[in-house]
């Protein structure tokens, strides 16, 4: 079973990297587990948003998953900040 053209283990590793990059970009302070969750969930959320808007995704493969996870994780961090305020 694969996610966006990558396997589950690869999705976890790339999700962690995407979450970490989003954490650095958004200047937030979270742990490694939260980075992995943000990267994976961010990719899922952004893919759902893109499909709902009938916009094509960034493609398949690990680079597309990294880009989608990064943007999705940034959106989740931003939404979390809006809820806290």
C-alpha cells in the first residue's frame, strides 16, 4: 500500500522532514512526533483541499509528497495559531 506514490515508511520519514521544515519556516517549537504528524496530516489535508477545489496535486513521488506535506503542515500550524488566539 502506498501514499501519493511513496510507501508507508517513506511517508513517515518524508512527513517528519516536511513537518520539521514547516516548524522552522513558521518558527514554532514542537517535538519530532508532532513534526511527523503535522507533515503526514498536512499532506492529507492539502490533497483533500486541492481535490475539493478540482485542482491537480503536485504530482506523485517523494518530492511531491514533501512539498504537499510542507504546505499542509504550514497551514495546520497557522490554523492552530488562529484557534489559540
